[in-house]
C-alpha cells in the first residue's frame, strides 16, 4: 500500500490511465475498453464516440458525426419494437469501426474517408436495418483478414 503523496503521484505517472468508457452513451453498454495499442488511441476512440478533441493533436476536428449521435439517430428512425435490436447492432458496429479508425495510420483499415462513406451509407439507406446490414458487410470486407 502506498502511504505517501509522492508515492501516489509516482503511481499516477507510471500506471496506465483507466480508460473507462463513460463517454459511450446510452443505449450502448460501457464495456471494458479494448486493448489499445498506444496512448493516443483511447483519446481518438473517445473522439469517435463523443466528437470531442480534448487532449488530441491540433489535426483533430471535433463535432459531428460522432457515434453516440449516430446511434441515437438510428434508433429514433426505427419503429419502437425494433429499437433494442437496432441499438445493439449499432453499438457493436461502433465498437468495431471506432477501434479500427483509431489505430495508428500504418495499421488502420478504416480511415476518415471510409468513415464518411460508411456514415453516408447509413443516411442514404431506405431503412435503418438495411443500412446497418450494408455497413456491417462493408466493415467485415474491409477489416477481416
């Protein structure tokens, strides 16, 4: 047990930050964070979900779209009886896309241009379920080995 203020401060500097996912909004569960590959990835992951650029490099552009907003929009466009299933699919898709989009450039298979294309697919689909199916298929094609 650390009993001194300097010891606590040292632990704060050495220990990795606790990147809980309090920023992942309802109805998405705040699951355990993914295994991030570097210190910037959790910050970019938060940007993906919230639109916030806090603590990120100047090249970050905050605002919409961000995934919490996308999930709300999709569920609002869905008949009430289908909302739980659509929300679950949208949340799972967000975790997958967000993690891939936030990887370092050399490893990333979904970049910002692809992210915009996926968002456009969701917006232009005749209904939410069809749009999610199309995006899920494209993400599988893009990210699966």
